[in-house]
């Protein structure tokens, strides 16, 4: 956890190592997620964050440039925005129930998927059951998002068969 | 089959998108797009009818109870937005045929229509869902497809515009998810109705306020509320004409829908407006939007960009109506959602027809086009009058409601400001009208010809609607009033 | 290990989450390099995962896979939501990077300042 | 070039196992962590590895771009099709209980088919994105 955080700071410096650091960061995140009992999420984060994103970033860097130039304008406004956001979050988060409690609103009032899943769907991995059935429609939306992204990347990057699509005034 | 209409509303465009992607040829994909959007319109009109006669429709996807699964929920307000979105999509379909053929390379047209239908799917999905997280998923479907649509503009600046929109849009969506996370942790549910009920018990604890702040800011980014509007002008100005017509008339409107839904149904207007300074902040920002963006619009030389800034200003009127939060004010805001959709649809269609002839929408190049394209330019003038709010057009109806609402709550200065702001609109619409009708044709304009019928008919359909609903506002304003009453009456 | 942490400070997890979020957001707003901005954006999105997953955990509980040997599980619903969020995140990232590639081809740069300058010229 | 031989042989050896692992993750998703999305990513990674070692043209012969393009919508089509099918069988959209006589059985089938749809779309999209990026030469 701490390591992930410190790496996040290191990353605020520049260069193409950022992409690799991002991969490391994702792996650490996956580790944390396992500690939090979210094995499915951890597996996805490891393959997507550390795998796919990193490869995509490296690919993009190969196609573009690997050096970042120094930002010209002052960092006051971004710092201010980030600071306000952070303050608001801390303010809200500190009033949330403490970590690991069992009798929070989320645990008590939330749906009892654990009890009903095997009975109703016959699937012991409740994450799969919720994903596939109870909230299957979200998953359909998610698949649509992938589909959208796939076609969008196509639209942008596929070489035109005929004339070149270069504009200019 | 009738009871499945809510889900079919979203599934029809989705299937359309899939078929369009599989067909991969311009002609069939256009047919699919047209068919899907007209069927979607028919479904939304039927839904509206069902809601008006039979009350709120609730549809449980997967057959699960809303506390377990995802619920689709159609009330008057969401039905109104559904009709607007699918209506604009359906009317733009014939328009798209020629416009897209001239602006998009042929091997990408099928995918363009796929994206267009996906954007439609996403927007309809947001307006119909009763689930906070599902709204996020469909928000992303519509956003990702809009980024792609915008990036297809002919100018290379379209790419940068799409990139900026992607960054800000994603920040907005992530803020929204953070807010939903807080709500979920405090209430244990994702169903909007249930969150609303359970919040009554835990009101004004800090996580709820944080959730309110993040959801408000996140959606404000999407609806281009004044200081958060920076992505909008470039995105609209450089996108392909058809994409501009569709997105300008619908995308921000759906974000407004979500905004109103959260303020009134989830958090409850009593909580939001009685205990927090949101009203004051919203009014200040709205007035700033109306005057700031209106003033910037005057100095634009690219007409598409000018009307994009005008959109930011017009959104100010809508949020103003929401901020007044009385029956009349909210009715004004909601009716302006519809009216502005119609006006901007007609305006950008006229500009799309121009783009077919002269390629760029620079005001110098538009000079004298009135002689060459009289029908297109007349539609532009009619819609422009609506934008100003001349009596007999829809713009007047919206402003009338807003002015009456400000008098009702005793803010006469607000009424004065609304009237004064119309002068700004007069100036920039006047600039365009002057150039188009009273100047010698520019070099490019001389070669221009009248737009084809496939463009003129949709354009005049929308322009005609701005006049029709301006004279007889019973239908739009009546439904808007019902929606407003339902929102205000809903238990906090 | 997590147990120790949770005894040390009950909101430790959440504060780290906030820190990651703010760091990500800062990179997005402050940096001019388009790839760097996207990395920041991913970081920002990734940090949200923890916001959802942390409250789902119950100390002494286990992963939400039904097994007669365990009685306490962490809540599965946030896991599902975050799976969806991860997918949305990677989709956005892919599209953003594709845009960056195209921008680089059109402008020969991926620095926002340079690009704005080049557009001023003509 | 000399290293190539080792790489080629290893890749050829590894590829079937990667795909097998993907299939395992896909079908074991009901009992352990995993599912369509993770399996799709792993399978796509296997193919992309093949493409990296043997070059893009060889990969395109192995997995033609046209097929990949058609598979992307197909996965979503399967998913949404299951939804419509359950609707035709008298349930609500995506109500798998109506797919079979026994609701629990229907649920199992439904989740299985849906995960298959996810798998197809995810793996083919990943490969398609790889094609799109790799097919583009260095800019300028």
C-alpha cells in the first residue's frame, strides 16, 4: 500500500519509465485487492492494468515521443483544484464507518447475495453470479463499452484503404 | 411485448449498432440507423403515452427485485427526455445521409453510424435507468462514442477537441462514480429511488454532503455548466455536422436530466435547496453563463463555434430554471430543455447544409448565402429568432416561464437580467443574419446551391416545430409542468 | 498485515485512497504531456477502486466464493461494480491513446502547449 | 536473429497452454475467480505474444483482421440475444430463469452464455486494438 503510494509520487517526475511504473503500480494494486478479499478484481487489475494498459502505453510511446517537456505554466491552479478535491474527500471519508466493520449500512442493508446465490443461480462464486445474473445488465453495458472502444480505436487508427485522410485548412 | 418497451427502447439502437458494424457498407448501415432511430422514437412516444395514462412504469431487468438487480423506471420527465433524444436522432437520420457522405471517408461511414447509434443507446440508457451505477455505464457508452464521433471531424483540431473532451468527460464521470460510492457506502443500495428513501434517515451526514458535491460537480462537467464548459465549444465546432446536430441537441440535455434527477429525486429538493447554498451558487453560475458565454459568442467568426458558445449560454437558462426550484421555474427549465434541443438541432442542420456547399462556416464565407440557399437560410433565421426569444417562437415560452417564476419568488432583478440577456443573443444572431441576407455573396458563396431535400425537410421539421410549439405550447409546457410537479412532489 | 493496519488507524485505507486520487487528478490537470495526462487519469480511476472495495471487506472474512468452511465473506457487489469500472477505464485509456497517436501524426507533438501554438499560426 | 529460434519455439510451446489457461479461467469462473473478461484478456495476450514474435503478417494469417472485426459485435450480439431470448420465453429481459424448465439450470446456462459473449468481444477487441496500433508505422 505504502509502496504503491510512494511510487505514485515518484511517477510525478517525467520520462517513459512512467509506463513501466504504471505497470508496477497496477501489480501492487492487485496485491492490495487480494488482501481485501477481492480476488476477481485483483485478477482483472493484474491482467488489465499491468498487462494491457502497459502494452498500450508502450505502443503509443513507440509511435510518438518518449520525452516529456517541462510544463510552462504555473502549478498553482491544479494544486488548488487537487487540494480542494482532496480536502473534500478527507472530510467525507473520515466520517465513513471504520475499515473492516461488519455492521455498516453497506453490509447490513445491502442485498444478501451470499445467501441466495447458490440457491437461485447454482453458482458458488458470487461475484460471477452477481456479474452475470443479478446485475447482468451492467455487464451488457460493460461489453458494449468494450465494443465501442474497439470500433472507436479502429475508426481512428485503421489506415484508410484509398485516399489519405489528412485535412488542413 | 408491450410491457418490455422500456428495455427495448435501449436495445433497439444497440442491436442497430451491432448490425451496422457487421454490415460495414455505407448504404445498409444508413438504413439500419434510420430504422433503429425511428423505431426508438415510436417506442418512446408509446412510453410517453403509457406514462401519461397509467403512471410510472417500472421494469425489473432479469426479473430481480430493484434491491438486487437493475430497475428501469420511466416517469413523465424521463419519457420527455426519451422522446426528445430519439426524436432528434430520427429526424437527423435523413439529414445524415448526404452530410455524412460528404464529410466522412467512405470506408468509415458504417462505423460512423455504429458510433452514432451507440451514442443514442447510451443517452437513452441514462434517461431511462433507475440505477446509479447503470447510469454511469451508459454514460460511458455515450461518452466514448461521442469522443469518436467528434474526432472524425475534418479539421485536425477535432482530434484535440475530442482529446480534451475525453479528459474532462472522464474526470466528470469519475467524480460521479466517487459520489455514487459515498452514497452506496452510506445507504447500501444503488437504486436511485431506494437511495432517496434511505437518505431521509441519514441526511446531512458528511459522506452524503460529499456525495452531493462530487455528483454535482461531475455532472456539471458533463452538462457544461459555466466554468466547466471549456470542452464544449471546440467539440461542437470541429465535429462532423451530423454529430454536432445530434450531440448539441441531446447530450447536454441528458446530463441535465441526470442532474435534476439527483437534486430532486435522490437528495430531495427540501434538503438541497433549503439547507445548502446550492441555489445561490447555481443562480450566480447560470447568470455568468448567460452573459459570459453570450458575450464570447458575439466575437466568434466561426459560426459553428458561435452557436456552440450560445449553447453554453442557453444551458444557463435551463440551470437558472432548476435553481429557482418552484413549479413555474422548474417547468421553464424543463421546457427549455426541449425548446433548446429543437432550436439548436435546426441551427446546426442549417450549418451542416452550408458545410456541404462551402466547407467552412466562417462568417465571411456565409456572406450573401441568402440568395443562393434561401430555404436553408430562412430556417436559420427562424431558429435564430427562437434563440432570441421573439414572441411566437419556443424561446419566448421558456423565457416567459422563467420571468414569471422570478417574479413569483420576488426576484425582479433576475427578470430584468433575463430580458437584458436577450440583447446579447440579438447581437450575435443579428451578425449572422446581416451577413447572410444583406451582404454581397462571397467568392465561395457564389458557387453554392440550395441544400438537397433530404436536408431541407428535417431542417424545416425542426424549425417548424420551434414555431408550432411557440404558438401552441400546451403540449410541451403541459408535459413539462407535469414533470416538474412530479419532481417537486417526490418525497425527499 | 491488513489487520495490523486496521488496528493502527481505522481509516488508513481511505486516506491512502484519497492521496492516490489527488495525485492522479493533479497529474491530469497540471501536466501538458498528453500521455502523462492519460496516465494520471488512469491513476485517478484506479484509486476509485479502493474506495469501493475497502468498505466491502469485513475483518476476518474471506473472498465471496461460497464454501462451507467459511461463514463471513466480504460483500461481492462492490467487486462487481469495480470489475465494470476497470473495463471502462481500459476502454477510455485505449481510446485516449489512439487519439494521442493521431494527434502526434497531425501535429508532430504531444505537448498541449505546442499544439495550441501551432493552431494559432494559421 | 539467433535468439529468434528460441523465442519462436518457446512461443509455440507456450501458446496452447495460454489458450488452455484462458479456457480454464473462462469455465472455472463459476467456482473460482475468473470469467469471460479475464479469460478474454489472457487469450488475447497469447495471440498478441504470437504476433510480437512472428510478426504482424503471420499473426494476421493466423487470425485474420476481418474475422476479428466481425467477432467484436458478435459477442455483444450473443449477450443481448440471450436477453431477448429470455424475453421471448416469457421472462423479463435477461431473466435466465426462463431459459430452462428448472430456473437454477436456466441461470447457469444464462451466465455461461453471457460469459461466452463477453469472452468473444473482449478477446477480439484486444486483438483488434493491437492490430490498429501495430498497423500504424512510427508517425511523421
